[in-house]
C-alpha cells in the first residue's frame, strides 16, 4: 500500500546585544604631533627635565622623544642611512614637514575621545553585537510497495554574525560581518529483498558557503597617498585601509586584524550502497562509500597590510637606544616608522598578503565488510574490516607544488662552473600527477567489538579499532595554503632596529606581488620562492607517512540498588605518524650549535664575536651583482651550513612525524526518577602524552612548540590539552508540587500555580591545562631553524601554593605573589637548548569550578490542556566565579614584566549571566 508522510519545520533566532569597550585614542594635541604633555617637569632649551636611572645606575633623560635621523631625511622622510646619532625633538613636538602623509590621512581611524580629561582609556563605547539564524527542514517519506521505501530530505540553514565595530571606523574586532549558508538534499532507498536480506542506497549533496567581508572593502589606496598600482594588485573585495597597530592606542581593537576576508564555497557529494543479510547467528553487511568534496576558497587577513608601531618587546624609533622611558608609539606612527615583519599572537605585521581563489578537490573511497555475530545468548561479537583510499588534494588548475629534497636546485645551473650541486627544490605538480602527496593504498582498518552479559545486572564491553587520520584534517595541505596560491609582500623599515630607512608612505617599493600559480612555470616559481619568499612550507611527495589512531576500551556496567546505573571504563588511544601543520627540516645541525656555544666568550665586549657560524662570508648565490638567493653579497657561515642553504626555512606541510598516547578511567553514574527528571555524574581521570598538540596553532593559545627538530624524542611531554581530572554533574528535576505530586496536589488555583515547576543544571569541575614556556631572550638557537625554551634552575621549586586570587601577580610590584616562582627560570646559555619540557607537567593554569542553573515552570491550559506556556530563568556562572587566563609564560626578556603574572580572564568566560525565556506551544 502506497503511503506518503511529510514533515516541515522552521526555526529562527535573533540576538541584538552590546559589548562594552574601553580604549585609549589620541587627543587633539597628539594628532598634530604635540607630545609636550609627556614631560612632567617642563623643558629647558627644548629638553625634558624628567630624569630616571638606566640599567647601569646612571641618571638619564626620560619622557623625551628623539629624532633617529637627526634631522637628515630622504624623500620618504626616512633616514638616508644608519649612521645618525638620535637627537631630541625640541619640546617633544614633531614638525609638520616630518609627518607621514599616509599617517595624516589615516588619523580618522581613531574617533575623538569620549572623556577628554583622561590621559588613558579616554574612549568608551558599547558596540552592537549579535546575529540571527534561520533553519528550515522538509522531509517526504514514500512507501512504494510493501518491500520498497524512499525518503527525500531538504534542509536550509543560514546564519548572520554582525560585525563588532567599537570605533565606528570599520576596524572590526577580529572580523567583520560573517554569513553562513548551507543547502543540503539527501535521499535514501530501501529494498527488502527477502525477510533476511535488505539493500540500501543513500545519496546526499550539500553546498556550504561562508563569507567574511570587511566593512571598508573597496577602499581606494590612492586616498592615503599610495600608488595606483597597489589598487590594481589587490582585488576590491579584500582591499581595505592598511591597519595601524599602535601600542597602547586602541590596540585591543585595531591589532586584531579585523579586516580579514574569506570566501568559501564547499560542495560535498556522498554515495553509499550497502547490503545486509541474516544467516543464522550472523548479520553480515557489505558496503561502499564514495565522497567527492570540492572547496573553492580564498582568505587573507592583511591584503593591504597591517603595520606595527613599537611592537611588544621592541623599542620605539623615537626612543634613545638603550634608555627606557623615552620614545612614544603614536609619535612613531605620525612619522610613519613602522616595525619590520613580526608575528605576534599569530597576527602578521609589515606584510601584505594577496591570495588566489583556489579550487580544490578530494575523492574518498571506502569499502567495508562487517559481521555481527551472536555467538551465545550472552556474547555478541562485532567484526569489521574497512579499506580506504583517501584521495589527497588536487586543484582544478594544477596550482599545487611540493618539495623534493633530492632534486638538484635550479640555482646549480646559474652558479659558476665547478660549484657543488645544490640539493632540494620546489616542483609544480604535473597534469599526470596532480597531487602534492601520494595516494596511500594500504589503509586497512580492522575493528572488533565485544559485549558479554555476566548475569542479570552485570555486563562487559570491549573494543579495538584503527582509524586513519582524514586528509582534510591536515590543513596545511589544502590548496589554499600552497606557496603558489598566495603572495606575501614584506615591508622592510630598518636594518639595525634603530634607524628607519623606509616609511609606510611607500611601504612596498617594488609593488605588491600577485600569487604565482602556474603562470611563471616551474623555474619561474622556483626563482620566486627562492628570491622573494625565501622561507617555504611545502609537502614532501617522496616521504609522506599517513597518520592513524588505535583506540581501545574495556567497560563494566551494572545496575545498583535505588535505580542507579554505574559504568566503569578504561579508554585508551595511540596516535602514530600524526601530522603537524609544519615541520622545520632546515635547522642547523646540533653539533654546530654545540661548537658555537663553546666559542662564546663572556669576557669580550661582544661575547659572540668569535662564533664561527655568525661570521659573515661571501654569499655563493650572489652572482654578477645579483642575489639569486639570500639577500646581499654576504651571509652568515651558519646559513650556508644548513641542509638547504638557499632557503632561510624549509618546513614540511602536514608531515606525519609525531605521536601520542592516551589513557583514562571513565566513571558514569546515572539515575532516572519515576516522578520525572534524571541525574548524570561523569568523572574522568586521564593522561595525554604527545609531541604535537594541534594542526591550527594560530587558533589555540598556549600550545607546545618544537625546540630541536633533530631530537623529537626530547619533545615528548604532557599534551597542552591534558586534563587529568574532570567531573561533570548534570540534573533535571521536577519539583514535587502540584497535580499528581506529593505536595499541593489540589485542583484549585493553588495547585495549578504549584504545578509544573522544575530545575536543571550543570556543575563542572576540571583541573587546569599545563603551562607552556618560551624563551623571550634571543640566545642564538632560533637563528638557524631551532626553537628556544628556558632552563629550569636545579633544586628550585616553581610551585607556589595559594588561591588563584592570591597568585595573580603585579608587574609593577616585585613583592607580589605570582602564579609560579618566576625566579626558577632563566635563559639557557647562548646556542644551547633549554631543559624546560615542551609542556610543563608541574604548573597548570586555573581549572574550572562552575555551576549553571535554571528554574522553569510549565503550565498547560486551554481545551484538553492542548496549549502550553513555559517560563524559564537561566543563570550561567551562578556563583559569579572568575575564570582567569593562564599566566604569561614568556621568560627571560627584560622587556616583559608580566612573566608569571595573570593579565586577564579566560577567553569565552563571563561573569554571572541571567537570561529569561518564554515558550508557547500549541
């Protein structure tokens, strides 16, 4: 008999709220270059009378601005060289003819102060935030015959996240407006061939679109004095004003690079036939799976460039070298003296990045056979074998490349005859081999599961399986991240860190580069990557092991008196050949670092003057007056002793060189109440060890990094996501009042008022994540591809007891109690690696101690009580507990007073939040 069933639903959500922002913006005098109010004691002959003490105990002038060019500037209003001795700007006033025209035209990016009497935090506002979403689902089920059924489902989902623009000038916090749109259609056909055999066929197609658009898109760069050619080099949809990041001037807003642009259109096709049959005590299933994924993607966070002025840890150009308390960040901005390239908290500065719109594709094929075997009345066994062909990324126009470590570099033919061959080069994929990594044809995944009933109230379950890491998880291998699909143009403002030899009035004298794609050909691409990019991240086509995870578990379950259910489980997993976003393989050998360490002589004015790897030697790639690789006619001896000296860095994308191991005890206690409601208590005691933590380190704070790429064994430590203990208690309880309950069960108004009340809540308790330490003092190991962590002083206990509030620390008070004993950490000697592990197992950030609670009442009314009204009060963070962020863990830098100090609250946490809800059902 033919029957048709249909279903249609729509759900909408709207949120409009506000977020308070406080910032410092320039006042009227500062906008004109008058910084005289910095000086507290007045001026004598234009020199500030304020005095301080330098590191040697000598009196010095403070609160004074200095001219690093000593009044002698070129056409760009920068220093013509690096020899000038800085002189004071009289009265701390910058002459108008010294100001950058670009800076003057970007002043309107800062609004006027809302509190003109305040020197700092003189601007406050409540920025509009919120968004909306709509979801529609329609489904039709059709019974064709007694043996055949089919269904079709369509779903639509769209989301809008409003931009957060506190300054009202288009510089959003982190990102501007975001729109998400998903349309999907799925269909399934089921044919019961016989009472014991059935055939199923599933098909689905989905299209996901994501757009992030800056508010200032289409900005005309000519309006700030930049060449018209810059406009032509940057597509209008991503062309915005360059973003100045000026220390302490709305940097909490402007330095988040909120003018990023993303366009993503992802299409997925899935096909899945299977046949299931019963034979005695066995249920066999044979099936296949085909997935075709196409992703058209482009992204840039800084198409027009972001520029840092007085970056953290760096002195201002308007300061006197070696004297703190001089210089001022906004003065640097007005002069146009931007810092060189830097990566601060995964935000890139002094660089314009123009991407291509890539068209990537992956094809996944899987085949599986399974047997569910009821061996006895008490024992059930599930056996499965899966074979997978995970097609790596290809790109519609073959815009992919890879690194061949054994190839003879194209530079060899350009060097003088008799020169040794240069090994290692980048290769474009060919039309016949279109992927940057090979197809792995050996991905077999055996899996087994057991369930055994040990009696009326006890059962045992166990399982083991191998799961291959999906190719799409290796984000670095996506075509959008290939070196040929994005072009970075870097601003170079200084050679010595003291004298600005360029300004951001003309930041990119050679123009803004376009992504090379395949247009340059193989040798042209090689030349571009060697001469312009210099540090490359590429896949290794010749050696790319695929990652897999083994998982296993053993659990015992039982019913307890009182209606409780208890489960105790051991769960473990082991990751092998896990990928990391990139792996540096161009590190100078450890033996040469050890030799350099022995050559450091602290008795000399320059302790490193006899270090051989720092010696300047002729650049062998400087031929006929042209640098074919490495800038300049000379380079360091250490650079030439790296495995691939023609590059300043070679990182393998998504390389499977890492491992992990996880063990846990998981306890679960449940109870369902006959009167309504439930209780769930879940406790986990675990340990996670690894030498890698994430594939997207820029999205996650405080993850461990590699220090020595030649000794990955020494990088093995606790994972930065290790949570040794976690307890979650959740409950839903109907209160015993009203109709059918123990109390106030009358039918009158009192009974109706008392009926339908309930509470639910979640209590979460968790140990904090372990801390990750870095060395902020340049000790030489990072010069040639390594990392740096501090030394932990022997017999020094870094642990400090006490409550979280008592250990927050104060950067301006040496007597304050910090989160840990910062005196236990020191910078390792030059050219040596620190003994601090990748992730510290002794020190942790604050854990979680939170309770969310809600109170609700449901009232039924109308004919036959078919109408309902529910009123809810929800309280998040009931006890208003502060969740502190991890402390600052950058050791050993004289410019970092926050080491060991907690400077904020954890991202995503809020003080007590109360919200009310009303729902009407009919």
